[in-house]
C-alpha cells in the first residue's frame, strides 16, 4: 500500500479506492436495519448545509469576478481611473508590504488551530455520544403509560437492577403476568391490541382460548439497545441502585414521561466523574463502612464523596 | 549490588554463555525487524518532505473516513421465558466432578448466562479439598473445542438421526451375539456405579459381551503386587499427610502419579516449618520430575537399578530392625549414603513413613509392599480397606482382547472414550485386528485415531454436559451434573449403551437412569447433586497379612537387572498434557512444562554428561531408537538433574488424528512401551541415537525475563530455621523513601503471600489465571520470541547440590565438569505483578495508563495505554506483557479466540485486550470488586476469604494466600508478620504488596550455608 503512494498516478488510483470504500461504508450504514434517524444528527441536514455552502461560495466567486472585471473596465475607459476606494488607498499598499509566505503560514496556522480545536471539541462531545438516541422499538412500549400513569414499579420489570450488573430487559413471561388479562380489545374493535399481540407471538399465547400453544417455537423480542457503554467500562446497576441509593431517574431522566425512550445522559466519562465527585457515600447506614464511619466521626467529617472513597480510580471501572 | 550467583535458570546462565549474556538484559528478545520489513517492500526509513506530506495526508483522510462510520445498532435480547435461577450478569455455581483425568476431583463450575466459564475446586471433596490442577483447569476448553464432532458418524459420514444409527447398531449387535461372535466393550477405568450397572444390562442383552478395561497409563504393577501380597487387586489409599518420612522411587505423586491433586494437598500439610518440624522427602529417580524438584534429597538413579536400590533399602531397614536380610550378591553402596540415611530415617519414623514407587514392575512393587509392611505403614499411611478406584487397568485383559481380535473371535467392539489405537504400544496389531471385526463403534467426541477406524462414531457428551456418578475411592461418591445443554448433536455414552441394550428411551435417559439408581434414599440424591459429594462411612483400617515371598522376589529382581550399564530410555508423563487425551487443548501446550519450561513440543531429555559424551547440543534434532522402535527428528533438551546414561521422552504427543492444535504436535512415544512380565514397562534399554545435523528451536521460556542474578530466592535448612526463624531474613533493607507514602487507611489494602516452601510449581495457577483473565494463546513461534502472555509465571531456579559445586564460584564453573549438573536442587517461585507501593512502572507512563489505587493495587487501564512499553522496561520483575497482536478474530492465531465456539469461554467481566497495550496481573480486580460489592449490598463487613484470586483458588498446595492487610485477623496479615516473609528485591525500595516466604529444606545445614558464609 505504502509503495503505491510513491507515484503520483497511483495516488490518484488510491483516492478513487478510498472514495469507493467511503461509498461502500455509507451503504453499510444505510443498510443497518431497524434504525431511525435520531434527534441530534441527520445526514440530510448535513448534506443540505454542505450544498448551500458550495452554492454561496460559487455565487460569491462569480460576483467577485464580475466586480473586478467592471473595475478594470472603468480603469481603462474613464480617464484618471475610477475614484480610489479606501481599500485601494490604505489596505492594498499595506498588504503589499507583507511577506506572502509568512502571511500565508500565519493565517494557515490560525485557521488550522481553530479547525483543530473545533474538531477536537466535536470529537469528544459528539463522536460516539448518543445522547438523545431514541430508536423505534419493535413494540411501541410506553414507559409513560406503564411507569407514569399506571405507576408500575421500575423494578417489577427491571427486576435484576438490585441484584446484578444489568437491570435487564424483562423477558416476555414478565409481560404476560399482566397481559394475559389486559388485551385492550375495547379499543381495537374486539381485536387484541396489535402491540400486545406481538408479545403473544413471541411467547406463543393463544388469545382466543387463553392458553399457551404447546410446542410453540418461541422467538425473543429484539429490543434495540439504547444505552451503550463501551466494553472497556464496567458498570454495575446494583452498586448504584442498592449501595449508592441512586434513583433510576438520575441517569435515565424522566423515564415515567417518555412514550419512546431516549438516552437522557451523555454516558461520557466526565458525566460519571462529575457525579462521583458530588455524591456522598452513605457510610452511616452500611455496616461495610463501619470502621471508616467511626474514623470520619472522630475527624468530624460529615460529607464523604465517592471520589474520596476511591471512586475516581481507573481500576474501579476499567479492567 | 552484590551478585548472588547461587541460582540459575538454565545451563546457558550457569555457564554464562556469551549469547545469553548478550541478550539477557534486553527487554525484547531481538530488535524490532523494522528495517527488514521495510526493505522487503523496497522502502527505506528515510523520507523526504513530500513523502511525509503524503503519509500525513493519507493518515488524516483515513482517520476521517474511519470516523465517518456511524455507531452500529445494538440489540438487547431478553429471554422469552427467563429460567428462574439465572440472573443475567451474575454467575451461578454448580458442583460437579472433574473429567480432566480419572482422579475424580470435586469441582464447582462457574456459569454465566448458561455457559460454563471457569472451574474451581469443591471444598467438600475429600480428595481434592478445593484444589484443581492444570489439566483439570484447562479441560473446560475441550467443551468449546471446534474440532469436536457435531454429529454422529457412519462410515466417516455425518448421520444426524440417532434413531437410525441405533436401529442399525442394535441389529448388528444382535446378529453378532446370535452367531456367538464376541462383543467387547473397551472402556477406561470406570468407577461409576451407574455405568457399571448399564454395562451389566448390555451384557444381559448380548451374552457374548465382555468388558475390557484400558487406560493409556498403567498402574498394574501396584494392582498385581497387592494381589500377590494381600490378595486384593487394588490401589491403596495413600496418606502422605500422615507420613513424616517419604521415600519415593520415581513416583511423581505431586505431578502425574495416580491422584496428584489429592497427594499434593496431603503432602503440603507437613511442609510448614512453623512447629519446627517438616516431613523428610527422599526422591530417587532418573528424570527430573515435579516431585523430584520438591524433594529434600533427590538422588539421580537409573530406572533399571530401582530393584537393586529397593533391595538395599530393605536390607538396611532389616539391619536396623534386626530381621532377616535378603541375601543378594549385588548390594553395593548405592548413591552415597542416601539409601542408608533414608533407611535410618524411615525406621525412626516407623508407622509414620511411606515408601512409594512409580515402577510398573510386579517384583519391585511387591518389595515396596514388603518394606512398608516392615515399617508398619499399613493402617496409617497406607490404607488398603478404603482403596482407590482410580485405575483398574491390567494389561493381560487387553492383550487377550487384541489377540482375540486378531484371531477373529471378536466381531463387535465398542470403544467408550478410549483411544488405544493411539496409545497402545502395538498399535499396528490392533489396527489389523480391528479390520477383522464386523462392527466397530467409538464414542469419542473427536475424530481421533480409534474413531477414525470405527464404522460408527457415537460421540459422547463433554463431562460438563453430562450426568454421572463416580466412586474414585471406596465410599467417596462424586457426582457430575450438566452445566450446559449439549453444544452438538451428541449423546452420553451411558445412554447409548442402555438404548442398545433395549432399555426404553425414558429409562435410558442419563438423568433418569442415574437418579433411579440412587432412588433408595431420596435425601441422598438432592444433597449429593447440591454438594457434588456423598460420603459413606469409611471402613475400619486394619493391618493386612503379607503373603508374598520376598526372597524369590529379590532373586527375580537381581536376575532381571541389566548386567551392564547401557543407556536407557524413560517414557514419562508430563504435567499438563499427561496421557495426551487433551492434546487439542491449547492452554495445556501454552503453559510451560514445570521442569524444562518448554511449550508445545516433546523432546529427548539428556543429561549434560551424556550430551557431552555423545556430542549433543540443545535443540539438535536426533533419531532415537530403543527396543526396535525409532523416533526420527526429535529435538534434544539438556536437562539438569537427568540421571547420567538415561534419556527421557514424554507421552501424549504425536497425535495423528486430533484437532487443529494437537495434530502432529511433537512425537508419539507410546510405541516405545513394552510388556515385560505381564505389565507395561516405561523404560527401555539399549538406546541408540544418531544426529541428523539439523536443529529445531524449542520454545523454552526458562531464561525469559531473567533478573540478572539478583537476590531473588531465599532458602535455609530446617536446623537453621529452628535456631533462628529469621534466617536469611535478618537484615531487612534500610530504606529511605523519596516518595510520599500512600494512604491505604480508607478501606482495604490487598496483599498476597507466596510460600516458596509449599509451591510445587505444578502450573495450576498459570492455567487458572489464563482462563479467568482472558489471556490469549500466542503459539509456539511467539513464545520463541519471548512474547508469552501469561500474567503469572513460575520461575524455576536450579542450584548445585554437591558440596564441591557450592564452594565454586559460578564464574569458575569448569564446563568440562558436566556431572555437577546431575545433582541439582530446584526452587519454584511464582511471579506475578507485585503491586508495588512505589511502582517504577507508574512513574514512567507518559499517559497515566498505569496508576495506583487507594487499595494498593497497581491498576492498568488498557483504553489509555498507547503502548510505549516504558513501564515494562522499568519493571524489575519483568511481569508486564506487551500485547503484540490482535489475538482474537485472527486466523494467524488459530486456537480458540478466532471462532465463536471458543470464545464462549471468555470471562465477560474482563476486557479482551487488543493489540498495542501492556497488560499484567490485576490481582483479579474483577473478583475484588465483586466481593466488595456483595458485602456492601448485604450491608456487612468483609470477611477474610470473601475475595480470592484465581491463582489462589486453584493452588493445590495453598502456596498462594490473598487477602486484606487492613484486617488484622486475616491470614495475609499474619503471614506478613511471619519470620520467613520477605519481599523480592526489597532493597530497591519499591515496597511490593506480595511477600515471599523463605524456602526451608529438611537437609543438613552445611550444604546450604557454605555458600552464604
């Protein structure tokens, strides 16, 4: 590959390969199934802005050429030339005093730095950050209805949040605890709600006879995962929910008001760190911290943050 | 710094060979071959401005393009119906029995979301008492072996329908039985009551059936000797824990002999000098074994002379006891005073001593029995009543079977998980015989040498997919339960046997069948499956009467002994690979042999003396012949401690039919075995060798990561220790620290203690760590380049034993005096990251990827690491490993990380590292975090033992202790204050969190002190 770069002709070939691969990649993105454009980032707006920029640039360029042509004509046809503008009198001679190389380098550096800072900021705040990500799920499950209006406890469905690393998405048999009976036939002309019947289809429930279909080939419901921590970070729900006594909404936002769930927090490391710096550990009510609590009392310390307890150390989450 | 030259890792170090001296200080084996790579593509390293801009532009655009890809859509797919006892994200443990060998150790299988990912020992097992060995640890990977048979085979072609096969097989069996043709079931030693019952059902249906027991490794010498001596054809239970004096003739009871985990657990109970006493362990052997390295006194001995040694020992003891000696002419002074001394000590410890022998010779074993009877060891250290069922193989039965097969008397053969075509010494005769049979069935789960010749292959489940019961010792029942549904279309062998005997399918189901067998008492079954163990009260031990005539035995020994000292070839088992049945398991090949530190190959071990006289050098390829069989092109390894005039080759290699890892790896030594006096002989006289002129570089790790002769190991004799428990530890380094001390008072301070006196070097910790921490397998070529990835390694140090050698400075060692290498001592030192308080690695990392935690852990953050390797360079223990390649999803590393099945063994709590990062021991931080969390969740204080690292749980000798040093009552806090505890390289002032404990040998002090004084 490197060898190819050595000749100019091959560089051109390489460019075409690169563009072809970009196109391929773009196709791949388009082919990703079941995905809806999210709130924060769409391809179309980006392309339209790009095209508009190009258009304005072309118009400006043409106007400039027209103007300079007219200026030239005035200079040739009118005696004594046209009246010199302030630009011609002051700026132009000054510009001529500048060394073109130095100026170009200076401007280039300033522009480059500016672009770099912008790109860096974009890189760390936008790339891979899915805040606001709200894909359409295979079943139009409404948290606003279940958790908000009906006041079903979060942990009824996300039952392992207090026990395990994962809060876990409920299995279909958990849904069936209620939806054996709740079919919403009254709203769908005597038919089972199409969304509820998706559960029945997954688990094999015959809504007419109210029985499970024997030997049914069950198919799991493929929910789209919204909160994607990278594999290099270890997060444990039970640590935060039970030990840290953090309520679900702290990280997941007003979930009881969401019809379609979106990612509320950025899930970036600084978001984790900030919380660890602010929140205090409840050392008084957990026997695990008994000796620590005693010592803190002697020191007269009342607030003991997660960070002070080692919550900022790399090896607490990355291993 | 004073250079302590007492210890050396290999002959190249002892002799200070120039090549070794040149490379030992290098961080890497060789300079990076950058020039070479670039020259290969006609590029030189110099580049002009234009090139630079091109590369720059190319990289920028490539990065930009790569960044354009959007985050892929991920799914979260829950169960449809969640099994009640599974909590996603939490592990479940099931008690079961290890199937790595026939010892029947109890295990706990750790499963995550229904897939087994780790084996730990079961504390309730009276045999293994919570420990495991390297072979057992690694056996979990055989479950996820992509080379397992996915379907049954008929004439080599896949046949998915079991029912079709069953009807064909049953009709063929019925035909054979009705025509009065013989049917044989060849099975490895079975100690399962249910399986034995199933065999009876089969015999009832087909009356011409006989069951033939076949094991690749034979202990028939012991079985037959006990029959001759006591009328009981059994292997007794040995109690090494009750023995104050142990004399072993070649028996590698800590490594490979009968039940090594059980024996290690027992042996180590008398190896703590705290009470001022240690057991005394003599080892007479020809090839340096794991047990030999741990003996107090190890005497090199030609294996053919063993009988003579035993007679001398008998006579010496008889002299002391005042009983009749065996009148034998050949009773010379052997091995200096070792026999005399051991006899004296054995006699002094009458009833609390033990003599064991590896020999498979009936006469030798009878004489061993005679010695033990004379010493009154029966009923104390040897228990014939509660005997072992771990091996029942007697050659005569199998020889008869092979003869019957050749004569055409046997028409149907069923091989139950046994592979004699590979491991039988006269394989070609067996293969010819099998051609005469009408029906050959194998239940092997891989296409091995035997199943390759079978008309039907009905693959058995892996033991982690099976139900089972076993009685490895009389009255000790160990249960097996499945921890995963069968991965492939396989069926348990017991089920196949039952179905072929006409048992209805429901009854033949392994679970139903075994449960019914235990139905007499319903409470037994549920508890037994929960605990994995069910114990019947032990029989009362009595002293048996000895019936053998030792005079005849002795004269037979003298007659059989070789008259002249010709060179002899010893065939032995290696720790890990053992008999070769798990040859396709990359973990077993990647872990270095505990003695030679060679990975991936077998070789001829040669003593330095022999090598010099024959002009052999390390890595020479030779052809070696003995007893009419020749192995061509096998590399030479010069092994210190090898008895002069002996060669040794390990079994378990040279598989011609195995998976991608095991196939054609090393050379097969089974054909060297021969039957002598009815039992398999593991030594062969009249060896001839010829050099080929070629060489083959063995992947040997022994001098990788060498610490340049610094004072690493401390050892003393028991007498010295009793006079001064601080011996060798008196002068603690007086340290002035330039660094600020860390405050560890907030929570925990983790620490580890490693008892050099207990560590046998078996390698269980290495494999356990490998599994727990997703350490990649790198393969032979990478090991040659010192790129093995093990987070924990066991350094094996030699030192000279003979007093003359002690008085010689290492620099003055005369290379001509090769025989000083025959007598050596060994220390095993496991080394992992020492988690220094003032870690040198932390201060040099330019990106803060390695940092210190408030709990004393030296943390490694892979996602920060940019791979400068400064930390590895600055680490005095050389425990940091650089990850050179993307080992997962990479077909250049074709082991288990590149296929979906093999990846199922990955521990989901530990990151799979990518290339270009440093990695190292984390003190199993995932286990620490899990242990802390469960205490916090329950709102309780942490208990000692809540957190154990993977190495500590696996260790069969309790040599590794892990715990919280802020807890004054924890075992680790106590060990930290122990007189024997010291830090490796404490003079450097880096304050490691790991302490080592001085090795105390039960030997006369003079031999250890001369060097130091």
